[in-house]
């Protein structure tokens, strides 16, 4: 019997928040809705820049770093989603659902791709491309 393919989803974030996730600093994503999905999520940097980020101290370290747009920039494991319980981390926003990520991995090069709203299902081609970039990156760092 063959093993079923591992479920993978993707999430589009505005910049600089996608880069903050890619650099491994931001491990909480705030959403207005909850999800029961747990597992690997491709982090997609959307085309939109959050202009409000320029006034937020946590965003400042990422404003002068590369901020690719319209591309997959990282992959992480979504391990929890809970309602706002105050500020569970500095990245948590009150009144939002807090999506907790671990095992964040930055892609060695962004993969251009169109995003979507919500937690979307990437194509098998995109998943294969992400795996190739991650594997290729490991070979160069070994």
C-alpha cells in the first residue's frame, strides 16, 4: 500500500509580514478566522505591501531587507490556532485568531507564484518546486 501524500496548504501574507515569517522571527500569524488544519504551509508573499507596517516597531527590522512579492518565500509547520487570549507573543494581535508556526524554513530563492485568499491548496507542481529549492539549498549549505 502506498503512503498517502502529505497534505500541504499555502497562505498569502502582505509584505513585510511574509518576510518576517521567512526570516523566522514572526511565528504567529493573525487572522480573523480559525482553522483546524495542522501541517506544512507554504508562505506566499502577496503583491500588497502593508503601509501600516511602517509605523509598527516589530516590522522595522524587515523594512530594509529584501521583500519579494508574488512568490513563495518560506515553508513552516502550522501547529496551533487559538482565539486571542491577550498577547501570547509580541506578534499576537488582540481580537484575532493566532496561528502558531514552527519549523520555518526560508527558501534559498523565492518561487514566483500567484497567491489566493484564505488557506489555499498549492498545485503538485508548486509543491515539487518548493521541495527542489529546499533540497538544492541544503546541498549548497552542507
